[in-house]
């Protein structure tokens, strides 16, 4: 399991997701360009000391990221998807892709994904914060693949 952030806009969200990735031992990919000055200092401030512990890779753009993903299932989290996150048959090597906070992902990225899933919400609500969505999706994917230990210290 991996998390991929497509052109994130907000350093604080990237830091929070790097912290999430570090805490659950899941690698994270950051696909540039980002909507903020991407620097180690900004990530340290946003992710506190957890960002340094995270296993993360920086990719220059979608092409550079996608070229290395042969054989992996790309699962897009999208408020526009019809399939529920809770019904999706996750596999241990899936890559969860989250779009930018302002624009999501373009059609070519959506088309390259194996599947798209949504987090069901109450009527009238459009979306969650991307870091919150990443936590919900990663927790469910790890649970469904047997990697989420209940009651672990």
C-alpha cells in the first residue's frame, strides 16, 4: 500500500499525510508541481518531526510518477466516484491517489487509474479535507488487507 498526492496545494496537508504515512509505515509519493514552495523546511514545520521519519518520494510530474507504476493498481479517491470506499476490494500493493485540494486530478490521471472510490457522506456535503480523507481511506484499505492491527500500541 502507498499513498500518492497529486500536485498538492497546501503544505500543512502534505505534512499531515506524511505524518499519517510514517505512523502506519506506508510510503508516500508527492507528485509535483505543488501549490506551495516545496522545501524541507516547510515540510518539517507542517509535519513536525514525523515528516523526517516518513518514507516518501518526490516526483517531478505525473509522467515521472506514472512511468514507475507498471503492474500496480492505482486507486483514485474522488468525490465524483460512484463506488464506495467500503465496498472496494483493496489489495496490499494498491496505490491510493489523492488529487489537489483545489482541482482534484485531470482526466488523463483519472483515466490512468484502475478504479475510483468515494467516501460516503451525508447529502449536501461535497468533500472532506484531503488529509482527513487520506486517513479514512488508508485506515480502511489497511484494515481490508489485514495490515491494520486493532488495539496496537
